[in-house]
C-alpha cells in the first residue's frame, strides 16, 4: 500500500508543492530559496528514508519567514496524508543524535493531536547564512499543527547554531522513521480509542 502525500498550498505570499513518500530511500529534490532550510529538509529526507520533493516560491524580498512557515505547514499536511489511518504503526518513537558538541533528543507520538515542546540553548548566532535561527521553533510548530502529532524536542547543550539546528532535524527524521514503521504485533489502530 502506497504511503504518499501531496499538498499544494498557494497564498498571496508563497506557492508551495510538497510530495512525500514514507517508504522511500531518502531521495530529495528541495528548492525553497532559503539555503540552510533546504539543507535541513535534505537531512529530514536522508535520515528518515523519506523521498521528498519540495518546491517553494516565496516573498524572499521581505525575508524567509513566510517561505519557511508555509513550506512547513504543507510538509505537515503531506506527512499526515501519507500516514493514512496509522493502522499497524509503532506510533511512538524517540531518537538521540549527537553532532560534535551538540546533542538533540526527540520524542514523537503520532497521536492525532498537535502539541510541541521545544527547548534549545539560548544565545545562539541569530543567522545561519540567510536563515534566521528564530524560525527553528516555528518550523516545528507549523509542521506539528498540520501533521497532528505530539513532538518533544530538547537540545540540552550545544554551542554552534548550525549544529544545534541540524541535530534536531536529524533526530526528528530518525524518530519519525521509527514511529512510521509497521509493527507486526499491532492489530489495527495503536490506540484504545480506535482512532488517531
């Protein structure tokens, strides 16, 4: 059974196309116009083993906010579509990923209820290339809102902004990959409610 999601989102600020295949090989074609964000989406695809296409045209003459936000919303919606009913999935997963001096910890529940807890070190460099580090939490907020998952991200320590953000995306990819995996012992929806 194919687990593919496709979302097109068009506003007065952006035009976004996202396609995701949860059972891919980590192939990615990413173009948002925000270089570091593209790099992070490549990490998500590679370490989640998701085939991912993202094409965004946004009002970058203003800044990257609308582009990053709308892309993240579309990505979350495509992810939710690809999950389908969630029957037979592991549902819960966690991952810890080091990147040199940084450690990121991620726990995910494909709960059907959007909730985000996000903690990372303060005092990081405000920009990574053309990427505003303040957008990091907002990316995850936007993704969670549309994916309808519960996501806890914690970076207990880290010094280099690039590493702090990248470790989060890698850990998220590994946790999502695990949560999306079929568990042969799970019969139906992994919830006493019968729905997620």
